C-alpha cells in the first residue's frame, strides 16, 4: 500500500505543497467526522483521550497498533458496560491522545503515562485488557503498577507479547524510516483510497469477515493523519527490544492472566506470542481459537467474554 501510494503521489506531480494541502484537508475531515467521544485528561503536558462507560468493577481497555478506542466501542465496550465500569484509553499519538514523542517506544513508558490518566479517573485495582500492541502495554502495566493501579487481572487478546525473529513488513519500513517516511507518510495521508483502506482492514480481520459497519464506525481517517502514522510506526519499530526485556520479567507476575488468541492470526501469530507467553506466566490460562484471525473480540465474542469473566472471578478469589 505504501509503495503504491508513493508512486501515485509521484504520478500526480510529486508536489510537496499539493500533498501537504490534500493531507491537511483529509485530516480535518476525519477529525470532524470522528470527534472525541470521551474526555481529554491532562497528562504530562499533553492529553489522554478517555471514555468511561457503565459502573461496577473497573476494566481498562487498551487498543492495538493503528487503532483507537472506537475499535472497542463497536461492541465489546457496550457489552462490558452492562456489568462493569469500562475505561477506554487512546494510546499516545493515536486517536485523540497527544503524542509522547520517542519515549513511546517503551511499553512501560506508555503504561505509566496511561496510568496517570487512570488515576485521575479514579481507577482502582482494574482488570486490564490489551489487544494486539495493547497486549504489550497491558503486560507492562502489570509489571510497573503498584498500589491501587496494580491490576487485579490481565487479559491479553491477540497480544504482541514476545520478541520475534526477523524484521517488520514494508509498511513499517517505509512509514518508520527517518528519510523515506518524509515522502511516504504525507503521500499515504493525502492519497490513500477507500479501496486501499478497505483492503487493509480486510487483511487485519482475515480469515474472518469484517463485520458490517465496522469500517465506518472505526474511523480509519484518524489513523491516516500524518502524526498518527509516524507515532504508530515509531512505536511498532521500537517494540521488539522492549519485549525481549519484558519476557524475562513475566514469570514474576502473580495476578490471574487470561490469554486469548486465534490460531489463524497472521498479524500477531499465536505460536510466536501467545503460546510462549503462556509457558512463562505461572497463573496464565491460554485459550486458542481455531481458524480465528486477529480480531476475536469482534469475530469470537463469546470466548473473549468468557475469558474476561474468568479473570474477574479469579481476581475476586485471589482477593
């Protein structure tokens, strides 16, 4: 996608002014169509976008790469809000949360940043659920938090949790490169077509179908803003060494942990992440979902809810 967009931008004349103006217009349109749905909590000179739903036990939801809290408000958050107080947080640089800058490459730094917002919101002994990249932040939260913000339980949903062999795909090579990104990122922001966006979402869900209405609800235009593209690429490119360090600390986690992962997840493969993670965590329960892709909270909601309920029950028993 990034390569085709760069070539397309060149075919349109390669004008930096044209590209910048078109990117700015599309960014403004996306922000008008998908405004904040919660509140902006001041943290560290910036803002964390937080949305609170329901009442009861606190559950914090952390979204994945290229995401925002609208991924959860498509269904999971509403279901949970019937029983729990659900706290949704846009991660730094994504959705409506301010960029942290280079510090956001460390999951621990992101977790501590988001914990400050959670503290303002009165979060206490939460269950912390992280999807995809958010799984790394949920685990970092568990490793770093003390006192009232220490999680009672953790749910890692299709989570990026372990270091992997090799590099990243071309998307992150181009959008995260210090030189190439200066052309790639504005071109993507300015010229990404609806068909390309749809194909990207389809690939994330594969082999499962994309639920009707998901793309319109999610607001991909927020992801395609230039600063969000660069923040996302920086975070993903910097993740692996931090996961390598975190993996050595996982055996020290003692709270209940539920790991839910699709066996057909081509984005974050279960055999690289979920299965080795389960071996390291003494209190983990692993649920593998046959023939399921990267978005089980949309495509297999019942086993996801079952895992959340088990985590809550286990934390109640431990407490």
